[in-house]
């Protein structure tokens, strides 16, 4: 639009020619509402080129303009305020290496094809609020030297901000990115607000630097912050996402939690995430390797597939709210041809991978799930034992008895498997596991106790209870002492109700570490001594397990 309000595209050459001829490098340009085809745009750019061939504008107003073909603003310089408010780019919009020296507004702009701002520089302020990118939006290596806003912007393709530098306050409130949002190696020096943001695929912040206070509120399938440096407190509220914090450097506290549904982005969330957009929306943490866990608070997260090995200060990890881990297969299982009932407990992903490692053979896998995709990355037993020990301490410090008990069980399992069979400790641990589940399975200890008592009763009836009590030797024999009690009745006649009652009395006294006072045969005395040692030990294990169960209840 020229000075008299006429549209340059509809003016006769006799009028538009002098207008264009009057333009010079650094001149103000006002083409609001103008439809610019390839030829007309080319003439405008040529009119403001300097001797180096650079298109140089002063103040530029392209509000409501329509670019019918590709718009080639590559390496242009806008020295004053620049406005493309509600402009429409029907072709490729190329602003690569463009220098926006001051205020630049693309508020409400529609990009019908790809738009590239790679290598551009924005001065005081950059606004892309409510901008629509029908395809990709490329902002790689861009320098935002002031504040910038992508509030309610939408991108149907990839949004690329790799190695971009944000010096001021940055906001992506209510933005909708249909595919990937890539911020690899980006630098955020001002305050960063990402959210509520919906990302159809993944939000990638790998190797980025976030220097200011940061708040994330993201709905995505995946969020990756591998080796990301957070120099100020960070709050990461996510929904549905698998979060990878592997190697992230946290200099201040980091809170990770599952965000509540946001009514402003709920429709976009359901549209882009489809079946993954569950009402619960629990965020899943996939890795904490290399992270200082003393800086991390996890609240309401899924740790089923989380990799803990290699986490620093894991014993100081804080878990709050509703969180969950994977669990062991439950029910009747067969091991080495023997049936075994498996109680359910929480396990970390690394133990599950170790259980299904190809080197262990198919007979040990049971229903532990698929084998690891990278068998070489599965931690060894010593590392798993240390991981469980640190997690146990973290839950004990938090007064979480059930969680601590499951981690203790996992620690003892790894310790047992780490010892070879020729080691005496392996046999002790094997017995401790078999008899009472490391002092945590009351039913197992009580079952062994009941079995031991039944066996003792049967042995007493079979060989321990005499038919004839011990009597002094006759005086005529010249032998001083008492004859041993004898058992002479047929074997089949020894299993009677009366003898069972006498045998039960012996067993009940053995359980409380007392002698029954009954006369017994020599085999019976040995059976009683064994029972007085073994059965109180079993009842002690049962009491220990019951006490632990009551504390966990």
C-alpha cells in the first residue's frame, strides 16, 4: 500500500514504477494488504538492494499481505520495525540468515508451506503468536536477542530450533506442534515457559542449556533431556510422555510430575496423541543415568521402564504421590522341573532385563517379558545390588516400609545370584530365601514350620516313642544304670491316635525350645534335639516376616 492508500499490485506501471524507483537501500516500505507475486516481490527486493546485493529495509509493513509464490527474503536486513502481521505465504517462505534489527512481528501469520528462519537474528522482540505453519518451521542457529513469543502458534510439521539462542524471556504457551519439537544444543538465557504445549511426537532438548528458571507443561509421546544443563530450578509437568533425563546436569532442584489435564489444550492432545491420550496421562521416566538424584523429586510418575544404574546419590531420590514400578510374574512357576509359587513384588527394569538376558537361557525367563534390545548394556549383578541398596535407603528415609521391603528383597536376590555355588554364603542365602524369603515371606516360613512339625510327629511315631520305658537293670545282673527304652511293635502298628498325641506333645515343646520330659528311643532323642533347634528358628523367621508385614500394612 502506497501513500495514497492504493494497492501496489493493482496500480498501472505508470504509478507503481515511480514508487519502486523511489525506493533505495534502507528505505521504509509499506505494502500492507498487497498481493505480491514472484515478479512484484522481486522488483521490491531489487529496489532496496545495496551495492553488496543485500536487500536492506528500514521500517517494513507487510500486514495482511499475500505472497502468492515463494518469498525469498534470504539474508535480507530489516533495520527498523518489521511487521508481517496476518500475512499469508502461499509458497516457501525463506528468511534464512535474515537480520531483524529491532521489533519483528509475525503474529497471526499463515505459512502454507515450509518456512525457514535458519541462521536469522532477531533484535528487541520476535512475535510468532498465533502463527500457523502448515508444514515445517525451521529456526536452527537462530539468535533471539530479546524476548520472543510463540503463544498459540501451530506447526503441522517439525519445529526445528537446534542450536538456537534465546537471550530474553521465551514463551510457547498453548502452542501445538503436530510432530517433533527439536531444541538440540539450544541455549535459553532468559526465563523459559514451555507450556501448556502439545507435541504430537517428541520434544527433544538434548545438550541444551537452560540458564533461567524454567517451567514445562508438555503433552507428548516422548521428552528427551539427555545431557541437558539446567542452571536454575526446573519444574517439568508432563502428560503421557516417556521422559529421558540421562546425563542431565541439575544445579538446582528439579521436580518431575504428571500434569493435570489442561482444558485449553485438551482437544489438541486428544487429536494428536490419539489412544495415548489417556485420562490418567502418567508420565514415564525412562532414564536417570548420570543424574544427581539428590536434586530430583518425582511425583506421580511411572518408573516401570526407568534405568537407575549409574545415577548419582540414588539413595537421596525423593518419590511422592502415586508412583509405580514393574512387578514380578505372579503365581505358580516351574524352575528346574520343580513347582514354585511366586509372590508379587516391585522390580526395576534392569533386573527384568537381567532375568531375560540370552545368556541365562530360556528356562529362567518365565514370564518376565521380552529380552533386552541391547544385551551388552544390561548392568551386572554387583551394580544391580548397589542400585537396590540405594533405593532401599531412599525409601527407608521416607518411612516407606513397603517400598523399602521390595527393594531389600531385590538387593538380596542380586546378592544371592552374585555368589557362586562353591561359596558358603551362597548356600546360606539360598536357605534364607527358601525358608522365609529373606525374612519377608511369612507364609513361606509358616509353611516350612508346619511341614517340619508334621515330619517330626511322623518320625516320633515311627522310631522315637518306645513301647517299653527304660528300667533299672536287675540287681543280680551286677550292672548299674537304666536300660534303654525299646520299641518292638510292628511298623504298621506304630501310627495310632494315642502315639500321635504323645508325638504332638514332643513337637509342641520343641517349638518353644523345651524338652518334653518323655522317655524316647535313641533315634527319638536325636529327632527331638534337631527339632528343638530347627523349629524355633523357623518360628523366629515367621515372627520376623509377620512383624515386617504389619509394619508395611
